C-alpha cells in the first residue's frame, strides 16, 4: 500500500509522489482504501494558482465541450474554442456562435485554437479525435497539457494512432454524466463527480493541472483512476447495467408478459414505470437493502431468491463483455462504425428501431398518465 501511495505506474513508467495527495481524503470501503480529492479541502487559491491565466483551448462543441467550456468561461478562465467551420445551423460552429463565442476572438478553427492553447481539451467525438489527431499533434505547443474526458483515444492508440509527444502532459477528467448534466448542475449551483488521471507527467505538475481543471469545470469531488481503468469501466458499464443490459432486460420482461397475454399498459407498468418512477429512486436515495425492506414480504422473498439466479446468469455475460473491451474488439467495432461517412444515418436507423419497439411506444402513451407530469406531444 505504501508503495502504491508513493509511486504510481503508468504507461511511461513511474511517476513521482503526487504533490496534491496531502489535500486528499482517504476513504475505506470494505477495507479497500482510496484517496479522493474534494474541492473544499484544497486551499482556496489552488485553482487560480495552478491555471492562472493559461489559455484553455476547448476543441469541439458537443455536449461535453459546450458544458465544460461554458463552466470554465463563467468561472472566469481564459477559454477559447477550436471548432470546424460550417454554416449548417446544426453544426458546432453555429451553436458556438449562438452561445456568444466570437469568431477570431475566442472561436477559431481547430488548428489555430490548438496552437494558442496551454491546456488543450480534446473533446471531439472519439472518431473525430482520430480524424483530427495529426492536425492537433502538429499544432500542440511543446509544453501544453493535452486533456481528455475519456481515455479511449489513448488506451487504444494501436488503433487510433493518438500518441502524444513525450514533452506534453496528458491528463483526464471524466465527469460521471453526460455533458448537459455538467452544465445544468453548474447552473443550479450544484456539481458533478468526476474521475481523473494522469497518463503522462512531463512537467511534474500534471496532477495539479488535472485536479484544478476538474474543479474549474464544476466537478467538486474527484476520484483517481488511470486511463485504462476509466476506459474499460466506462465501456463495460454502458454496454451492461447502464444501457445495454437495461434495455435488454426491460424488453425481455415486457415481451414475455405480452406473450403471456398481459395488456401493453400492464406489461409496461410492471416493467418500466415502477422501476424508474418508484423503486430505482428509492435505491438511489437509500440503498438496495432499504428498498427491499420497504416492499411487501412477498416481494422481498421473491427478489431475495431470484437475485442470485440472475447474478449467475448475467455475470458471465459481463465477463465476456469485459474481455472483449480489454482485447480492443469493442474499440475496433466503434471505430469502424463511427468512422464511416454514413455513420449518423445508420445510427439513426438503429435508434429508430428501438423507438418503434412496442415497449417504448407504450412509454410514450403511458407517460401521459404520470401524476403531476406535463403531457407529451409525441
Ligand atoms: N466522462 C463522461 O462522462 C463523458 C460523457 C460523455 C462524453 N465523454 C467524452 O467526451 C468527449 C466528447 O463527447 P461528447 O459526447 O461531448 O461529443 P460528441 O457528440 O462525441 O462529439 C461532437 C463534437 O465532435 C466534433 N467532431 C466530430 N467529428 C469531427 C471531425 N471529423 N472533425 C472535427 N470535429 C468533429 C463535432 O463537430 P461538428 O458539429 O462540426 O460535427 C462536435 O463538436 C468524448 O471523448 C467522449 O467520450 C465523456
């Protein structure tokens, strides 16, 4: 444990003892100790001292780039955007102009913004990052920090070719939620948790920069990780419990109830509505044990007995998913699919197939009957 605290392994070798660890708080879960970095435990001047008047160049203007750059701007930092120029009203360039970024003042093309940045936030889509890497690499200043919100491009650099120069610091701050959540929470005087990591510490100051950036974009609690761990857990999570598995499980139960003669409204209520509106919020607020305790003894008995059967059935599938993610097979699929010129049309076709499933048709009708909710217009 001592060795772990004093040195940290990353792909370029051993990193010196982090100067920020003295402000961290140690937590222990079942005897496993971790250090977390909480904004209020740092000196109030930490962010200002670390970032000073450095130029932060945010590349892209998707949900993460929009939210992070707006939060940085509202927090008084020196932010510019790097976005590909377009007159399409749906393009990032035009969105940025609508958000009061001004061409040639704080809105530039990607190469120019990269060239001006002391900290370059590489927040294009993961496929866009591959496409623009040669431009970004050749325009990155010698001592600039390259910043990511997902480790994908670096971890799979045998496929992405994103290999930064050795003289650049390379860090990650990955908010635990989509970009829009980062902005909305900031506007509501709240914050979002994030993980952070240093991949390459050329300056000896990369940890400070990562943590200061995390606080500056509106993430007050930062959990240390590595690029590799962030990437594998993120890819497995979204393929499994967060998205893939939940859609598979909801649809399996809904379809089975329908095959057994239950009406759409009943199949929907017992599958989606009760889960999302009553039981999952209870799990979020008070934990699974508390939710179980507050259901009927009939429900408790059944759920206690059936949970291990699902565990045994599902864990091998998650293990397979993890193995395919680690082996780079999922990265290959994502890169191939999202690099093709018609990727958006193909993705929309797949999304429309989900939209057309009876379970989600039922959702659009049934949500009109939620107490206290506005009627939808679909
Ligand atoms: N940690 C987290 O919780 C979390 C959550 C979400 C995302 N992320 C990460 O954050 C990064 C950004 O994701 P996002 O969801 O905000 O955005 P996104 O939708 O993945 O990316 C959209 C942006 O990329 C630009 N782009 C795409 N291809 C391009 C190309 N070939 N050349 C130039 N620009 C291109 C788009 O510009 P145009 O409008 O011009 O097409 C747009 O500005 C990704 O690395 C993602 O994995 C992290």
